């Protein structure tokens, strides 16, 4: 009888939960798959790689910073030079790991739901040990924050016409803000600025480190929120600039003529 009970307990998907626990992994899995599909088509396979408007006012965040030296073959998307960094940063992010382990590997499908694995080695063996590269991706990803802010600020100035504002400028600004909040809320970055300290008072830069840690903690507390809003908005911004650049829609702005 005892053996029968333990065999039953090990059955995959067993749970006493009565709520719709499967809904979150389903939504997360669908959302991530949609973003991966869209970003791949847009950044790598799309016919117009860098979605710049006529007078180069807006550049899609998928291509910031735009790097495409003349000696490279024309078929190679400039996104290939830069997307590995934000992609690696997000893929190894602690929140995203939890999300796609559940959504794609069902390991576990949800809290208190029986998973198929009979043993657990964590991320200490290959291939999951590679997730520890997150800190290294973080060092590169932080560089994208000022780059995106510079792109956003530049979008308020049209050469020959001066300063103005367009819907695209606002979208690039919101995109830079969301990406900044996601990045500074990173657990690894927060540890980097103030980790390894038993007492702030013993650090030579105690005031600065404490202050930065406090600010980063504000973002860190809602890391999941920033992860999703920044992911969705970067895709929406790319799509918007693509539609403006190809003439499908017109950007409302304060300058005269096309942008
Ligand atoms: S933990 Fe999510 S970005 Fe670092």
C-alpha cells in the first residue's frame, strides 16, 4: 500500500492545487515564443535590417548601436553584432530562467506540481552551468543603457530643423527607460555594486555604494514587471519604426515634412 502511494506521488503533474496553475506557464511560453519569432524575423531575416526613417531620426532599438562596417557582406544583419549581448543577458536572467524552465521544460510546471525529474543537480553541471555566464553578459548589457538613451535624446533633434518631438521620440524614450529599469534591477548588478559587504560602513565608498544599492533595489523588487514591459515595448517600438520607415503609417510630430 505504501509502495502504491509513493508511485502515485511521483506521477508527473500530480498536484492538490485546484487553481489554474497551468495558465502562467502557458502565457509565458506563448509570449516568449512570439517575441523570439518576431525579433528573429525583424532583426535578422527582414528585408530592411535597420529600420531608420528617411532622415534617420529614428533607429530601431534592435540595431542600436548601428555597426555594419563596409567590408562585411551585405547579407549579414547589423543586429548580429549586438543582439547576442541583450539576448544572452535575458536568456540567463534569473527571472527568465524560472519562467522558461517552467514553460518549456515543465521543470517544475508550477509550485507544488510534480515534475518529471527524479533528481536535481541545479545549475552545477553542463549545460545549465553555462547560465553562470549571466554576470559577464551583464557587464556588456549595462553599456546598452546609455546607448539607448543617446538614441532617444537624438530623436528629438532633426538636423536642419532643430528640436521637436514626435511619437517615435516618446517611444524611444520609454523604451530606454524600461530597459534601464530592467538592467539596474538585475540581481547580479545589484550584487556587484554592493555585494560582498557585511557592513556598508566598512566600504571605502560606503555612501555611494549604499545609495546606488538602494536605487537598484527599487527596480530589483519588480524585476519581473520590468522584464516583461521592456521586452514587449522593445518589440512594439521596433514595429512602430518599421511601419513609419516603410510608409505604412505616419509619425505625428512637430517638424515639417517627412522625418
Ligand atoms: S537577474 Fe534578471 S537581468 Fe540579471
